[in-house]
């Protein structure tokens, strides 16, 4: 007897997803062993199948193997231009994707015909992302179009990988799109040499998209036009960053990303048009599917769009044949169809949010509608869908974005219907203006006004105090238990589930026990030298779960535009690694490459104490820091030589320099605030780590005369400048490991002589620009050191 499975798509897709996850965790060789073993197990299960057994297990194993093979085929592709990376090259190729234009640069994806470096020419077909920056103060930037053949000269690089623990992996993100190399060039380094042949269908779609952009620019324009193009064409980069942040605060980011909301409105509009045209069910199905697929291709076929279109097609198909659609089965079928061709989309946040929201709606929307019968119909339905979607996505939002919107429910209730009207009118303008150009004169102003209302309405909700809160990323175990609890409490709970509250309570107790026992097992002293570009930032976790931050980096040549090292690197690092409060923040000295990121830290993270030595010159960032210390009631610790500050049970920070004010040789301060840097020694049992800020040779000489102990790890002073790290200083310290916090800079840091002096003494040297974040863990009597980047 074969077991009948009511929803085969759920079982088979789940097995396929498990296979994808397993495949990403396995090396290629080990994966082959797993595949062979799994095939043998499946074969044995099939052979030994008896009359009352089921053939489901071998089928699940087969789909799991398919997932492993699919992900191995995608993630084990070698960079075809690896031999050329780091070199000045000349590439000739064709622009094969819609260009992107933002305030700082133009971005093109070029499929190469040939690559030349050092006289070595290679004819190779691969994608390169080219970032073109204007020359000097140039305002007019030459732009190129899809299909143009271009020649470009510049340095070929691999995209940066994950630089900090749980940080964004830009390399993997681009590789999912088949891009393995990037180039950053000035506008004079790229020139157009012709227009290549492009497939007719792609040319038609691109031309249609271009004409649509012109329609929105002509009849809407401004920030409102950028909003329409974001909502209907997926061009989010056009929207000012402050507007995007406001939508994130109110939990309305999904309005900006083309997803089920947009496709649902468009599908409804197409259904109405099909009705007006008196089409048969079959004709209406073909009409709607063709236009939805065309729209999907025109906006770039992002995972959320593909999911929405596939589900819409399945729903329309069921209606066309007179069957009641099974939304849950359709959802998993849509997931399988997407992941079959693009398995790595499983790890795309847009994919996860899209499916999470739909899962929540399917499971709880009808139940919430019944509970909200006392509300008007439209309001009850709106609240039910919004609540259900939030149940499905909030852990994912917390995990990736570390925020939780307090006003999301109310904002969605009022602004989602408005956004729906904008989508419908925008779609009407998009289609109508192509057929009857004059219609834009009448529709455009209406659309512009509605967009204005949406932005202003969102601003009102953003201004509400405590509109959103910052949260730490939940653990994967918590997320797994959460979604199991959602399933158990829903109408779709498994048949054997008789007491769902009891099971949920058991999982909650398990999570509490894991939280209590983890510090007893994971009780290392951990020191993380973060990669913040050209600047210092060190995070310390004590064995008893106390948290210390020394410096916070600052803006440097590594980053441009609106980038803020505190908001974009330091705060996300802390929240994603479970740090919601800091027991101590230490300012080594008041230079911006050390304290620039601390402002965002104090604004977003609870801090108990702030340690400093008063600077000679008070910068704007320092003044703002002190304001935050006062406003938030943070304990201000004046540090000086001889102070020993205990953090937790066994860790202490001994301040060894400078001396208290009035006792310090003033001659050491004459060269500026570098010599006002705090020198702090971290002590834990027999372990010793020395943090030196930016002290220079005079201070090192002063400290050398009274230093009497070796250390384990040295944070090299002043980013490896030759003004520090003297022979005598290194001789008395005798460190085993030296870490240089350095990024791209115009100062020549680290100096080759410093590297040589360290290596001559057998000191292991790690540096952020080569190795990314450096993580040193001390357990028992040994240090274990690892680093994030594999470029070195």
C-alpha cells in the first residue's frame, strides 16, 4: 500500500530545500560521498519495500539529492578571470542588463568578449560589474545603454566577501547573479565602440521598460516619479535614502519591493480588463499569464516577483479549470520552481520575506477576519492580512535588519490601500500612455499627488515616538521554534497535534534552558578586531557575557556617499551577534577614524559606561558623543595611568597611559592628540592584550622604561605608521600576535618597515585590509585565532 500524501509539493519541496542547505555546508568532495551514501540508502529502502510500506522516503531522498546537486552546480563555479584579478586589464564586451544610475556612479553589467592584461589576451564570456565614477567635479556623466559594446580599462577585482562576523557578503550576493568580478573606473576609462546584436525578446522587453521610464519621468517626475518607478519597475536605487529609511521605520518596505502586493493588484486589474473584453476563461487565462510574465521579465524577475507571478498563474489556472486552489500547495510549488533554476535564491532575504508573508497570510488571515467581524469589512480584512503577514515576517526582519516597527499595523492599514491605488493608476498610466500618449497629461498629476500623500503620510507615522525599536538578531534555533509554534497554533496544524499550547510551552522552556546553559559552555574570552576600513574598532566579550567596545571607526576612503561606519558596520555587527547592550565603551582618543562610529553606537545601543581621556582638541564628533553620554545618563569614566576597571568577574582593563592630568609630561602631548591615546591592557588569567590607540614613538619610549611584562596580542599603534612600533617597544612587549587595524588610505599605512620589524621578531602579523576581521578566542590556556577574509 502506498501512502497518499495530500500536499506532495510541500513534502518534496521541503526535502529539496533541506538538500540545498546541506549542499552549502559540504565541500565538493564530501558532498559526493554523501550523495553516494544517500543513493545507496534510497535504493535499499526501495528494494526492501514491503506491501504495507511506502515509497515516500526514497522519493524524499531523491529530491534532497537533487537539492544538493543543484546548489553544488551553482556555488562551485570557479572565477574564469581569477588569473587576472588585481591587474590592470582592458575588457571588451556588451552591456547585458539594464544600467543603474545613482548619485555617485553609473553601474553596468558587461558580458565580456575578451580580456587583455600584461599582453595576455583571453577570449572569455563572463559577467563583470563596472562602476563608473565621474571625473573630478564633472556633473554630466556619459551614459550607456543595454546592448552597447564598450571597451573599459581599469583594475579587475573580486568583490569583497564577508569582512566581519555575520556581516554582509557582497561577493556571494553578486555570484548568485553570475558576477564574479568588479571594476571601478573613471568615466574616461570607458568608451562605446558599437551596438551589438541582442535577442529580439530581450530587446523588446528592454525597449518597453525604457519607454515606461520616459512616461513616468515626463508625466510624474521628481521624488514622486522615483517612487512610482521603485514600486512598479523595481528601481529602488532612484529613491532618496531618507525616504527608504522612513518606509523601513514604519514597516512599509514591502511597498517599495515588487512582491505579491503589487502583482495581486495588477492581476486583479487584468481580470477586470478580461471581463470587459468578454474573454472566455481560457482566453482570459492566456491573456493574464502572458502579461504577468511580460511584467515579471520587465522588472528583472526578482525572487519575490517570480514567486508572486507563479502563484498568480497557479491560482488563475485553477479558476480556469474550475478547481478550488490549494494555496499552501501552490506556495511550495512556486518555491520549488524558483529554486530548481536558482537554488541560491533560498538565501535571498527578498525570497524569505516574500514566502514568510504569504505563509502567515495563508495560516491566519481567515481566523483573524472572524475575530475582527466587529470592524467594517474592508478594515477587518486589512488588519487581518497585515497582522498575518507580520506574524510571518517579523523574525526575518529582526534577523536581517535588526528593527521592529511599533507602528507597522496602523501604517499598513492606512497606507497599503493608498499604495494599491498608486499601483493601479501607475499601471494604467504605464499601459495607457504607450497606447494613447496624451492620457499622461491627465493621469500623471493625479498619480504625483497620490505619491506625495503616501510619502507625507509615511513621514507622519515615522515621527511618532518609539515608531520602531532596534533588536538583536534572533538565533536560528529561536526562529525554528517560532515557525514550528506558528504551524502548531494555526488551523493547518498536523493531525496528531492535540495540545499545541503544551508543545509551544515545551519549546519555550527548551529555549530558556539553552539560553541559560550556553554561557556555561561557550565561555571563551573573545576579542574581535573589526574591519571598519581605515580606523580602529575592537569588540570584547568576556567569559561571563559582558561586552566592551574600544573605538568605533570612522569614515574613510573605503566608503563614499551616505555611508556611516557606525550605522552600517558597527551597530549591525553588535546586533547581529546578539549584543543589545554594552557594559563599557572606550574612546582611545578623539580622532574621527576612532570615534566616528561611536555616535551611532550610543544612539542605538544601551551603554552603561563611557571611558575616555580628555582630548586636547574637541572635534564635532567628540562634542556630540559627550552630549549623548549626558542625555542617556551614561557613567563617564575618566581614565588615567593606574586605573584598573573590572568588567565581569575575571576581566579587567588596566590603564597604563596617559598619567592623570597635571602629572603627565606635557612634552608628550606637543605632537597632537595621537599621544593622548589611551593605552589599555586587558588582563584575564594569564592572557594579556594591549590596545595602543595611535601613540607614537615618544610615548613608546616613555612606556618602555617602565614596562616589565610580555603580552600575547598587540594592537599595533597608529595603523602601522612608521612613527610607532619602534624596535625597543617591540622588544619589551614580546607579543606573539600583532593586529594592524588598517584599510585603504593615502598615508602608506602600514609602513613596510613596521611589517619588517614585526616579522624579524617572529611576530605573526594580521591586518584588516588583507584578513578582514580578526577574531582571537582564549579558552583554558590557549589562544585560537581566525580571520574572516580569505584573500591572504
